[in-house]
């Protein structure tokens, strides 16, 4: 049984870009073993991540994120059984948030700055789809 | 929560083109701060305006218009929660009504002259969409 | 409130092409004043006409046709409120029935000759749409 | 082919109740011969009537109403082909408008008084249906 | 053209029950003249009101509420053209909020206390419908 | 924003009935403060629980369950935004699994014993709804 | 493969009631052998009949009716494959047309007399269903 | 009223190609007079034919086919009222079955040979549409 | 994963009622162990059976039936994944075909005798549902 | 009546590529005679096959596969009546699994290796469709 899970969280202040790269690198290796694929966005101190895989593997990974000290206010945005993956080709892509222009943020939010907690789930997911569609997805370190 | 509001009003006689330009200029600055986007049509002594933004900001702006002495017979044409903005890229565009041809007006109204109060909401909004689609939207002073 | 009205009638024998041209010329001027637009077909002694406009104007025009001695057996084929006109650009176009081929007539009728009374409303309107789409619409005298 | 036609009109001032009764009596006899059935409402100087029958018979009757000096501003409210009649059992019923309460009028109109011209077709027809459903339909003189 | 408008607001502290009764009494008389009907809820310092009527009358009334010093943060919750009224029988009913039990509030809100601004429009309207359905609607002073 | 979350987990062996009662008692007090409502099933060493509330409160509670040593293999079965709660009246009901008959279990599972991990989400939720509908929901300690 | 066939025809003048009874009696025996079921209406010199059965048997029976000298103008009103019969219990019922009241005929036809050829297929079939539903179906001679 | 009728039949052995050509030639002349259009397929000793026209004309033609000694096992495959013809341009086209490849036959039948009686109506009509679409339609003798 | 499988077969002549009872008795014990539930019909030398359970268990049972010398012409009538069982309460019920009346058979078949191979799958399943609904389901030997 | 059947099975270890080629060759000849068409996938010790044809022929072929010693754990994945074949052109194509990339497998399964038993029917069929669409279908030996 395949599931897709989307969450957002606040990065604790100590997380910087180097640490992020290290996290990504390690998580890609783990994900390959666990059959997890997906995309991670990191911007303005927020994480938004979607990942897909077997139900047990996805719940184990989410359990590790919930207890991971680098995330706070971990909040589910969506969770559903899926017949097929949307991100089967990415061990864990990274969305380049620097390419976001203000109009794209305004399209879904009240102000021109990213705050996933202030949006409805539907808006976050639509924004996320546009990020995936328009921002280059990188696989740094791969 | 994002909402979209459409209204029409009669301009009091004293409003001339210079004053309109001044209004637009000032409102653009205010709108940017408040996260408001949208389009304003001014023609034949009528205003038709649509604007989008956070629910509180949109209601505050509409409250100021209702009490603004330059508008009379301010009348709501539509109001709805929206998942995403349609005019996210315009601080406040201005539709060039001079480009309207008579057939476009006849398409939605009984006579070939603009009277938003004589039309159903659905017709006004369809007309407005055609204005946005076919008339050039200008951002004078920006 | 906009409405669209379609009717057919038999022309009394005395109506010839010159009279028709005169009728069309006069009606165009009237229609412009009344905000009426539409298309008229005249063929084989039958009129089929569709016109659109404000509800009062359309009913006044239809009332004049009903009492007009040049029409007999005036019969409504359709009448409905519409959100927008389909023929906003024509003061009163004239469909060129000479371009009709027999297969087009057979498509909607039992025999290869035009008799609007022998058809259902749906078939007449579909035939009429094909006339508008394929026959040239002329505006003689305009 | 069966059709249903709904119209409203203003009664010219000279029409009083006795004349109305005479009209109804005569029209019932004519309707039986022509296969016409339906219901007539007369109130506050307005007629609202719906009748059903063969297409030719219905158009002939409507043509007589249009030229009848006792009606002015005769206006179509609806016209459609129908697979079956709704009023097959009434040669021409008469709706008792005296039973209308203000809340029923307010349900469909801006003010608590009847003006069929100020309403959309949909509202008139819904009001008419409630009249038929709740007011007693009389067949005076039958 | 009929419209229905729903808004909420905060009552300024000085509004007490006696003033509310006076407001209601006066507004009922005004509403009857203007053809306005609807229901008003007042609880915990919030107003939630829905009213219906002609488009001009409804917008005039809403304009007076926006500038009324006893309301602050006046916020539209819904506005739509309607084919018929839902509250045609009430000059202005008053919902008895004291009958609300906590489970009903929890059904639509995060906490067991009323805060219309913290809810989506859909939730407010559903809550409002339950209030109308289950709480007694009173017409004090009528 | 209200959400509903359903999960299942295995109870670690040390959890006995007394501990369960203590857990339930404490969680009811916490839930009331946090605005959480729902139902808990405990049977054959499995927990199945559904709870509803504000998005932040629900995610905080789920985070505590994920790290709670008395649960293992905590697995999401469903998560969605909801317009209204289904369990607004229960601080945390407890489903009496002893009333389950084998046919009810067979209806959704391959064998006549409960194993929520062997079922699809849809089947677990349907089974859960039948539990809520047919088994008595108790509120021990309340 | 089961099919249902509906036709109408004119009875040649020589067919009287006795002959009809004889026809019905013989056809029932044949129908039982052929697995044909259905209902026959005979009124005002018209037959309307529906019968169901295997495709071959139904076509053989219809072929015999087409060449039967007692029927003229035999005309198909409907023919379709069906998953199940509607008249499985009647070897060949006979609808009692004497119970038809004028309003039922007017419901589907322009005049208060039966002429199946003047009606659309949809109207004939609706009329037929009402006959089956309201008139007593007899099985004379059975 | 227009109808479309589809049937299949077995040709009696004596029918050869010359006779078929003669049949087609004569039927085209008759069809033009009767306003009948359509397509005839003849292959492997089977006829499959579809024709359209007025209801009376179509039933008269079908009646002649049923009693025609050159057809046996005449079986209706479909019959329906239509708003417009599909074959308005062909007095009676002839489908060239020699262009059928085995895969096309297998697509709709159990074996790679044509037997219209072994197929469901839906399959025959789909096959027939592909014949019309892919095989050249000839009008020999026209 | 639950599936439902329906098949029919011909019983080899040697199967008599006693053997059938023995088969049923044994299969009930096996089914309980395998988590299989369902209903078996035996009539006129045909078996029609539906059974539900885990996908592996259902396929193993169907494999044994295919090779069982007492069945010939074993033919699948339906097979589908199901979210829940319809026959969760019967280890293997037995439909009493003696209660079938001829009209019920005629409803789905060309002749008044049972031949499941002559019917479409849809008809067999509808017939089967009526058997289950109207005939008594017995559990002999239980 | 046409049906389509999909199954998977494990190949017993002794099956090697040469034997597979021999199987395919022989089955193609048989299939042509029986009117069977379809596609066979063989990979990683699993068979996934879909075939279409007459209901009797398809069930006979499936019966032979169930008892064939080279297959174990033969499991139905789908079975349905179809109006037309999808694989009418292939006596029995062979899907080239070597062209499968890991992302395609991950799209439908938890791990990047093929195990048809671990997937839902829907996922297997979607995967199979992509194999047919993207992998070259070969007809070795034809």
C-alpha cells in the first residue's frame, strides 16, 4: 500500500545551509533503502516536504521527523493512500525557493511572504505544486 | 483566508481624471502594504472594481470605500472566499474602457451604454472578465 | 434582462425580394434604437428569425410581427432568458439560404426541402446554427 | 408536439370582475375545442397565465391575446416544448390571489406587492407554482 | 433582484441588552418599509446577522452598519444573488444564543466558545443554520 | 481550521486495563482543555483512535502519541481538514470491542480476528464507523 | 440476449372484439412456447403493444405482425436490449382502455383522443406506462 | 420525426453480386424519393444495413425488407429517434468489406469471421462505425 | 485484500443430493479455517456459487474447483476486489432453488428454465441477488 | 461474449528462457485457433498475463494454466466482460521487462523490484498498461 504525506515545520535556528545539505545527502541514502521518494522545500526557516512510499516506511520516516530536534511545530498538511507515486523519480528532490516571485506567494497567501501555517491545506498544496512545476528541482550531492 | 470582492459605484461629479490618477497612485501604495491586489475600471461616471486579499484587509478597504465621499450608491456585485487570487500580479491595474466597442456592451446589456446597476451580477462579472482579457490593463504611475 | 426569441412564419405571397430588402433596411434602423440584434432567414416562402435584446424590446418587436399582415402562422420556436447575446454584432444579419445543399436539409428533415413547421424545435435551432455557421451572413443595405 | 407558454400582461383599466368571469367562461369553451389547458391568475391589475397544448393551438391563442385590447404590455415569461402537460385536467383554472400572504410575495420580490415585470422569469414561475400549489384553483362558471 | 448578505462584527462595549432591544425595534420598522427580512444573533459581544431583500436596500442597510459606531470589525461572511428568500417571514428575528450547548460550538470551532472570525465562512454559515433550526427565534417587541 | 486524524498502533505488552483507564481519564482532562474530541478503541493489543480538533492541537497530540513508549508502530490511517466534527460530544469515548461479532470482523478482513495493519484505510474506517454505530460508546471515569 | 419492442398499428376495419379475443388467446399459447411476455392495448382502432423475449423470438413475432393483414401502418416505437424484462409475469396482458379519462390522454397529446402516430415515441411510452400502471391489466381467456 | 434503424439478415443463397448491384441501384432511386439515406454492408452472406429518414418512410422500407424473399432471419439491431441524420449525404452507400482485416473482426467477435448474430448490438454498431470510418464507402452505379 | 468471485459449472451426472450435502459440510469446515464466506446454488445440474475472502484463499479454492472432477465447464462470471463482504455471516449458505417461480427466470432469460451459460454476467448476478433475497438460504448440517 | 482476464503466477524454478520461447510458440498457434489474443510478461520469476477472447475459450485457457505444473500461486488480478478487445492484433505478444526502469516500478510499488502479489489489482493493471505502452512488445518465433 502506497501513501503520500505532506507536512510543514519550523527549522530550529541552528539549521544552516551546510547542515541542510548534509541532511539531504544522508536522507537520500536512507530513502533509497526504504523505497521513499519525494521533494523537500526549505525557505525562510520553514520546511515543506512531501514524501511517498510504503505505508510503514512513510510512517517510520514521519515518526523520526516528529522527534527530530531540528524541526518544531511539525504539522501534517495531507496524508492519503495513492494508487501511484507522483515523485517516483526523485530520491528526495530539493525545490529552489529563491525562484519564487512575490506574485506567486500572493496568489495563495495574504502577504507576500511564506508562512505555511497561515494557509489552508489546499492552498499550501497548490503552492507546492507550482513550486515543483516552476522552480528547478535540484538533487545536490547526488 | 483569501476573499475576492467586486462592487460598482457612481463617482460623484467632482471626480476628474487627475483626481483618479492621484487616487490610484495612493491606493497602490496602500494596497502593497495590505496585500491587496486587483483591477479598477472607471468609465462614464461609474466605478467597477474587483480586489482580493486577506479577509480582514479586504473588508477594511471596502469599509473605507463605503464611507468615501467620492463614491455613491456603492453596491456589492460579488464576494467569495477563494483558494487563490486571479490578480496576484497587479497592485491595482486600471482597465482602459476606451477600448470597449458597442458590440461588447450589447453582449451583456439591453442598450449599447454602460450601466452596471441594470445588469445581473453574472453579466457584470462576465463583462468585467472580457475587459480584463481584451482591454489593456495599465498601471499608470507605477 | 436579456432574452432570445426564435420564430418561424409563412410569408404572404405578395412579399417579394424588393419588399424584403425594404423590410430589412427599416428594421435595422429600428433595431439599433431598440437595442435588438439577430439574424433573419427567408427562403421558400418561410421566415425563420432569431433576435435578442431587453425583454420589453423583444416582446414589443414580436408583438408587431404577430400583427404584421405579411406574416401568417407566426409560431414561436424558442424563448429564453440569456446571460449574454450570441448575435451582439449584427443589427439584423440575413442568412443566404441559396448556399444550403440538400444534405444539410436532409440532416434535420424527412425530405430535402425546408418546412420549419415539420421539424422539432431542437432540429430547427440546430439547422439554424448551421446556417449561421456555414452560409454567409450578409448585411444588405448597411 | 406539446408546448407550454407563460406570459404576464397589464389589464386595461376597464376590465372588471364581471368581464373577467365572462372572458373565462368563453375561453373555457374555446380551449376545450382547441385542446388547450392551463391556469389564469388575475390580481392587482396584472394577468399571469400559463397554458399548454399543441404548438399551433397555443400560438394561435397567444396571437389573439397579443392583439386583445384588454391586455397591454403582453410579455412572454417562458415557452418550451414539453413531453407531457402539467395542467391536463383544467380547461382553464383560476388562481385565487386573495389567499396570497405577504411573506409569499416577499419570498420572490423586493417589496410585498405583486409586480411580475420586476421579477426574473425563474422567480415568477416559482411564485406561480406556489400559487397553484397553495391557493385554491377555482373553475367559476363550469 | 434579491440578494442575501451575512456579516459578523464586534459590538462596542457600550452596547447592552436594552440598547439591543431598542435597535431591534427600530430596525424592524425600517426593514418592513425597505422590504428587508432576516435574523440577528448577538452573543458574547459578537453580532452575526443575515438579511435578504432587494439589492439596493440590502446595500444601503449594510452601508449604515459599516458606519454605525456600535459595530467594529464589520466583516462580510457571504453575499449572493438568490432566486428566493429563506427568511421571508421575519422582519428581523433574534436567535437565542443562550440555548447553544458546547458540543454545537465544538462541532464547528476549535474551542467551545464563539469567535466567528476564527471560523471559515462555510463553518459560520452552517453554525448559523443550526442556530436558526434549533434555537428559538424570537421577535421581541413585535 | 478543524482536522480529523485516525491512527492505529500496537500497545506494548505492559499496558493493562488499569493503565488504560488511567490513560483515558488523564487524556479526557487534557482534551477538554485542548478542544479535542473523539473515540478510542483498544482491543487485542491494538489501538485505533480517531480525534478531531484545531490543526495545531491535533498535531501536538499526535506528536505525543508517536513518542509515547506505550505505543509502537504508530501508523496514520487518515488525516483531513473537516468543515465540522463528527464526535463533538465526546471528550474521548471508548468503544466496547467485546461486542464485536466475528461476522463484523470478517466483513472487512480476511480472517475473523482484528489486525488493523492488514486492512486498507477504507476498510479500517468503515469498520470503525460500525464500531461507533453498533458498540456502546462508554465514557468510563467521566 | 433479451430485447423489448414497442410498436403501434391501425387495425383493419374488419377486426372486432371477438376476433381480438381469439387473437389474444392464440397468441398467449404461442408466446408461452416462444418465451415472449408483454402487454397489448387495443383502442379506437389502434394497437399499441410491447413485448419482450429472446432477440430471435421477438424479431420472428414482429415479422409475423408486419405481414399480418389485420394490421396496417405497423410502426416501431422503440426497440432496445434489456438486462431484465418488465413484464415477465404476463404471457400477454390486455390493457383496459375504457378506463382512460380525457385528462390522461390530454397529458400527452394535443387533442383528447388517442392517435399514437401523432405523438413522439417518448410520449407514447409514457402514456403506455400510465395505462399499465392505472388501467387494470386483464388476461381474458387465461 | 427522424429515426435511425439498423438490422442484419442472411442473404438467401441465390443473391449474387450482380443482383446486389441491381438492388442497390433501384433502392437508391426509391430512397431519394422517400428521403431515406444510409449505408449497406454485404459480406459473407450477411447484410448489415443502417438507414435514416422520416418515421413512416423508414418503417415502410423495413416492412418491405422483412417480406423480401432475398433476406432471411431479418433482425433489428437498433432503432431510435434522432435529432439529426449521420448519413445525410448518402442515398445508400456501400461498405467495402474486403478491406476488413482479421484484427478488426477479432476486436468485436470471438472468432476472426463475421457473424453479426453472435455479437451484442453494441459490438455490431461499433464494428459498423469502424467499417464506415475506415473502409471506403462506394456509391456504385450512381 | 478481499475479493469476490462468482462462477457457474455443470455438475457431472454422478453428483446427487447426498453427495452435495457431504460436499457442503466439508467445505464449510474448510471455509471457516480459510476465512471464506459465500452462497452456493445447485439446480438443474448447474452450480452457481459466489464466495468472498482473502485474495490468496479465494484463488486457492477456485483452483481446487477447476480441477475437481465433479465440475465441468467451470466458467468465471465475475471477480473483483471488494472493500467489504456481502456474505460475511455465511460459512457457505445454500440457496433453495425450488422456490424459483417461472416469472423470475423469465425476467432474466429467454426461456423459463435455468441455463447460466446463456445469460450475460450482469443478468446472472441480478438473478443470483434475487435468489439470495427471496429464496430461503439454508445452512444444512450446520 | 468477449471477456478479458489478467492473472499473475510464480514460475517454478525449472522454467528457463528456452522453455519460455517454446511455450510462447505453441500457445500462439493454440490461441489463433481459439480466437485468443493478449500479452504475456515474464520477469524475475513472475508471469503477468492478460488475454481476451470468447468466454468459453478464455476459461478453458485459464483452466489449463491453473493445472499447469510450471505455474504456482496462480492468482486472478482482473476479469470482466468487454465490448471490444484491446489486444486484437497480437496472438500473444511478449513484453520486454528488461526495459523497465526503477522509477517505473517505484511508481506502483513500495520497493524497486517487481512483486505483483504485493500490489493492489489497480496498481498491477496500471503498471501492466505502462509496460504495454513503453516496453517493446515482441512476437518471437512469429
